[in-house]
C-alpha cells in the first residue's frame, strides 16, 4: 500500500486525502495551520459548470454530484442548488453562445436566456442594460469552510492521519522520501503538494520549480437585504454576487492581476473595491445604501495558460525528468473550491492508477519552463481567453 503525505489541508488537500483514503491508501495530511484556514476559508463559495474549457465543465459534473452527496450525509454541509446566472450585453453574446454549446456537449444543463426569462428567474435583479444571459439550474453555492471540515471528518473516519500545526520545512527524496516538519518527520512513498499560494515555495523544498503565481482577489458581505437572489455573475462588469446565509449579499471580484507574496499581502479589502462593489450592487438590485458587514482579500493562484497543475511535476532544471514521488495539485486560479472534488479524485487516480481523466492539467506540459508569464483571471470574458473571441 502506498503511503502518501499531503501538504496543505485546504479544499484541495482534504479532497485528495478523502479520495485516497477511500481507495485504501494510508494518508498523512499536514497543515502549517488548520484545515480551511487560508484561501479556502476566504472563497466566495460559487459553484458553476459555466466554465471556458471542456475538462473544467466535466470536472464540475463530478464536483456537483459530489457536493450533493456530501450534503445528504449527517453533517453541517449544504449544497445550495439555487442556479447560477451570467448576465451580459451583445458584446458577450457570441462568447456565451459558443460556451453554452460546448458546455451542453459536455453534459452540463446550461441554456442561453433572454431578459424576460432573467426577470422570471431572479425577480429582484435589474435587467437594465442586460440583453442576454446564460443559466444553469444545477449550479449554486456552498460554504467552503464547512465543506472542507465536513469532508475532513469523513476522511478521518476512513483513517486519514490529520496533523494541524505541522509546517513542512524540508522534503528529502535522496533514498527514502522523508517530509520534515517543525514537529517531526514523516517517512512516505508519495508527497502531494496542495499548499495553495505557498505551493511554489513548498515545491522548491522538493527541488521542483512550478509556474504558479499567487494574486489577490477580494470579497465582501453586505448588511441584510430583504430578498433572495441566488447566484449571479455580471460578465460585463466582472462582478459576482449571491445571497448569503447571514441575510446579506456576498459580492466579489476585485482581482489584482499582479503577483503577491503569500507571507506579506494585504488581507484587508481595498477602499476602492468597497466603493465600486457597493455601486454595482445598488445599480443591479433593490438596495439603496449597501452597508458592509465584512470584507477581505485572499490569494488565488495563476498558471501560464490558466489550467491547473495536477500531476507529477515538470523536469528539474538541468534534468530530463521530474520526480515520480511528487504530485502537484495547485494553480487553481479563482475556481479551486468548486473543482476540489474533481481535483482530489484526479490526484487519487494518478497515485492509484497512474493516469487521470484530465491529461490537460499535467504539469509536465511545462517541461520547457515557460519563463515569466502574465496573470489572467479566467472568469472574465474580455477576449483574453484562447477559446473566446
Ligand atoms: C476572495 C476569494 C474568493 C474566491 N471565490 C471562489 C469561489 O467562489 N469559488 C471557487 O471555486 N473558488 C474561489 N476562490 C478560489 C479558492 O479559494 C481557491 O482556489 C481554493 O481555496 C484553493 O484551495 P487550496 O486547498 O489549493 O489552497 P488553501 O486553501 O490555501 O490551502 C493550502 C493549505 O496549505 C497550507 N500550507 C502552506 N504551506 C505549508 C507548509 N509549508 N506546510 C504545511 N502546510 C502548508 C496552508 O496553511 C493552507 O491551509 C476564491 C478565492 C478568493 C481569495
């Protein structure tokens, strides 16, 4: 039986731990803090199949089923299947049409909607300036913290050895593989690097370079409103919002397309972000003066082509091959929570079966290191994405 050590107990690491334990693998799960204590705990919780690339849409099919199944177990987790609407103008229509056709081919229940239907779906939403949208009734939202801790309970029940407060300081694969932490070392067969924005740093401990850059994204929760809105992405403004359990609205984007240091970034939201988001909320919804209950910033992780890195790492500099005792699960852009069930399964497929349903995500596509690259938020439809006009 392969012993696997996972570094990072965010949604990705916990999902990998669960999927491996389900297949009988011995797993040690290490975190420098605690489960969902970093990026995952700051995510907006949006869950949607309306993504730009076919593998991601397939991944969301698996993930949505997984969220539903976890919801049915005896825990605190709920998947809110309230649908997800993207709104746009004629500028977005060709991209919407192109994407809906691909998403439907991949099995997602998505359709193009016109303003009259948008009014019926979410009556409080203003359709002024909106001429088209896309809608998927199976999409929705979930609380990323509750997801991760509930799944961790399931993983522990299957035998996962979870060690919070265990910062990894070294990975030595000279003879047997040893992971060193501030509170002792672990002998293992395979190391999974699922350290979110710290993944490039942790990878260097294994003498591996991965093309991942952390970048800031922001979110806020307004004071209570007296309506429900489901989940909406305004593709023209590049802003998303949804009803929050507290009664307010969770509003987000504020993406800063520059690299940030995970140990030294501004974790509070920018004043300009609060002002801009309040204006969008007041324009789109029956809210006169949006009060702010809470606001924050966290770090997403970009790759050169916007696709995740899930698999064995690229070649070490100056060598023909990368190590087979290391698996990377990082670079999830701003969509890592929603794809975490599929990513965790892919990690278990790589370790248990030597292959995955997502060869497009292999880090070995960067065997020739891509050098410097620009950070791009993949949710936007502004013509940057290779699949879009
Ligand atoms: C404001 C905001 C909104 C977002 N909204 C959404 C959304 O609506 N939907 C969505 O799908 N995604 C969203 N995301 C993205 C999502 O949060 C991430 O893609 C996802 O949480 C990444 O999970 P992770 O497990 O890779 O990383 P993390 O949750 O950061 O977990 C990594 C873990 O590794 C640990 N670690 C790091 N270094 C070490 C070390 N040396 N030793 C041991 N442990 C270590 C950390 O303590 C941490 O717990 C959002 C992100 C932000 C910032």
